């Protein structure tokens, strides 16, 4: 038997679920396609789904921010400066300096729970 999957998506656990859903609603400029307040929300992004869920009380300790996550949510943008301005307009401090990587320009930012966001603008050749 061959392992087959039909879809893949990223989920973020948060004990502050509603606040994080609000953050991503503003950042992505769209409402969730599924919303169960303080339980689960799901956004349909280009070629990906992003789910945000509140862990059950018995599992909350697994998701407390003891250390920074090793996973990053990377969002490729058409204009990095516009993306930085949008994040700043939402009331979040401007991210650090723009860095140059082999695949383009990028900045690191963080959501309300400290999850790393990488806003990335690809090189013209990519």
C-alpha cells in the first residue's frame, strides 16, 4: 500500500486563539472560511490552507511558548515594502532589516504568539 495524501495545510495552536485569528484576518485581509470562535479558524491561501486552533485545556502546556518555534510561515509577496507598510499599519513594530537571500529579499516578523513570519519577495529570475 502506498501512502497517499489529498491535502496539506499548516496549523498554529494558540491559547489566545481569537486574538491570533484577528491578527491573521487583518494581515491576510480576508475572513476565515471556517470560524468556530475560540476553537478553530481556517484561511484559504494560495495553494495552502492555514488553520488556527485552541488546544484543549488538557493539552495547553504542550503549546506554551517555552522556546521559539522552529517552523516559519513564509508568505511570498509581490512587493516587500508594501508588505512591511501593511504590517506596520496594523500596529505592529516594523520588522528588522531586509536581508538578501539567494532566492530574493526577505524580512522576519512575528505574530502575537511569537510565531515567525517570513515575508519574502522573490528575485525577478525566480
